[in-house]
C-alpha cells in the first residue's frame, strides 16, 4: 500500500496550537498587512475590533506552519516504522478561506484538519489530489478560521 493509499477520507487530525503575541502580530502586519488595527494598540482600540488583532493572512500563515510541521512529522514517523510515506507535492490552492472571528493578542488557536476528499489527478498521471478541511479554534472554543486546501500527493512510493 502506498502513502497515498494510506490517506483515509474522513480522517481527522490535530496540528497543534499557535499563541499570537502582540509583538508577533505587529511584526507580521508591519511586513505584510500594515493596517492600523494590526500595528497600533491605541488605533486598534478605536476600530470595530476594539483591540489589536492579527491579520487574517497571519492566521493563515500560522495554520500553514502547523500543518506543514504535522505532515512532515507524520512522514518521518511512517518512515521510522518502515511504512510508505506520502510524497507530497505543492498546494493547488484553497477554497472557502474564511476569517470568522478576530484573533487577538494572547489568543491560543488550535489548528486541526479533516481529509475531505481524494481523487486521481486528471492532468498529472501518477498524482492524486487530496482536499483537507482546516479549522482554527480559539481558547473559548470559537472557530476563527477555516479553509479547504488541495494538495498534490504522488500515488507512488514516497521519497
């Protein structure tokens, strides 16, 4: 059985927690999304957010970091057990990317995923497309982020 064949539709998994600090929020926003509610505490307090909050792109980047770490840890664990590991290709993009609630300084976001679908690629022989529903939930149990990502996965043995 190949690494691709071992991927099970409906399987859920945790990817870890990211804690958003005020310093990190400001640093990311200053570089990539310099809006006042992401960069300035006093200015943010006067917006509809009421306080400094993370850029949605920052939240998406934190999700990606957690997922990549989880996927590579799984690949290494499979190899250590002598099992075939998925040979991951690039992402094909995202659908339904949503920032459902603000992420504030101090929030702890737990990221998780569910394998939503997998199918053979029609244009890339030997590859499959795996769709993953991703969510981020804050410490109060509120979903703050969601998206569906699509990843190319080789249908042959992993490297």
